[in-house]
């Protein structure tokens, strides 16, 4: 018969490994895998609607993670959401006329800011503002417009 103490130790080790794996998964899901951000620079962008965008959401360019969102606020003079993007220092040649869009990963996935490079010779630097922005697509609003247009077409005299 096996030693019961050895069995208890192996079960305890298995449970400890499982808990550690759950902790790492939770940190990954919450975008907390990096405790100190890499060196970089911050730029701002103004949006009419940011949807479910959150602090620590990804900033991507061409599908590659190039930074994170560090702050979200509201500008009471412009009546827009102001988003601060921290771009990793290795991506220091992004054109100054770059556009920022709020996208959703998949149909119901997380939201992120996607950057689309412009053609300007000057690059973004710390403190710059991205002036070309596109707000988040609100699914409910898109469905409402689709249904409204569908109803309007079916009730018109020519149909």
C-alpha cells in the first residue's frame, strides 16, 4: 500500500499548481501581466463615443499590440471622451496624421483602439493629439437604423 503522506503531498502540490494557473489566467484576462509599463510616450485622442473602452485596453496597429490606454476622461468643453494612449518607445516613428478608431475584437469581444498610419513625414511625440478619430460602433444604434430604414422602405407607396 502507498504511503498516505506521499498521496497528501502530491494532492497538495496539484492543488497549488492549479491555483497558480488560475491566478496567471486572471492576471492575463485583466491585462495585468506587466506590472511596470515599458518605456514609451503618451498621446491623446478625442472620441464622441468610446463604447466599452477601458483603462489598460490594447492599442494596436496592424493587429500588433503597440501600447495600452492609460487614462479615460471627459472634456466638458468639447463634450467628448478624452483617451490617453501610451505607445511603446520602440514605435516612435508613427506619422502625426495617424487615425485612431475604436474597434471590437469579434462580435462581443473586448474593445481596443486601432491606429491607422497616415502619410505625414513628421512623427507623433509625447503630448501630441491624434485629431482623426472614429468612435465606437454601437450595435443597438446600428440595429435601430437598419430596422428604421427597413420599415420606411416597406411603408413607402412604391413597394
